[in-house]
């Protein structure tokens, strides 16, 4: 299983925030893709991750590109306050990471999905068993 360092995570090309670093960060390697929240200090107890196989991340990206929001490996729920909650699909709240992003952060992440930025990043990585978990 891949163990990612801070430098393994890629921020969207259109990150939000004053320092242009507030976003959904993505790391790829060893057949695994992880999502994390750049607003949280790397490695801190609150630094939760959504871990997917490459196939699951591909399915998620295909769904985003097609405008689908249901039956994807990552559940993205818009909340009443306008924020978005990300979590691995099918996981119970007690066993999964929940990441929260605002509209600008989600828009930047989706922009890079639509332009294929993450496809380029991990296409050459080795495949791994397919199973989603949270860390």
C-alpha cells in the first residue's frame, strides 16, 4: 500500500484561497489514489484521507465528466450551508474520512478532472487490488 508524503500531493491548477492552496489535494502511486484537504496540516490527527484504487478514481472522474452525482466511488453531498462533504461510497460514518470543501474548491477539483490533469499524473503507475477505504 502506498504511503504518500506531502510532496506527493498535487493541488488543482485553480486552487482557491488567498495563498492559492485551499483545495482537494490528490496523490497517486502504487495503484492507489488518495484525496485530502489541503486546509488541514499534513500528518496531523485531523489529516483524513479518502483512499481509492485507480479504477475507482477513474470511475469517479468519468462520473464527474458525465455530470453524474450518484453511484460513484466518492459520495459528494452538498450541505445546507453550501459546503460539500466528500466520503468513500458505502462506508459508514464511523469508519470513514469525511472531507469538507467549499464551492470554489470543488470547482477547481472538477476543472482538473475535466481537463485530464489527474489522468496524466498516474497513468504509468502500477495497478493494485481494488478496494476503497479511508484513513
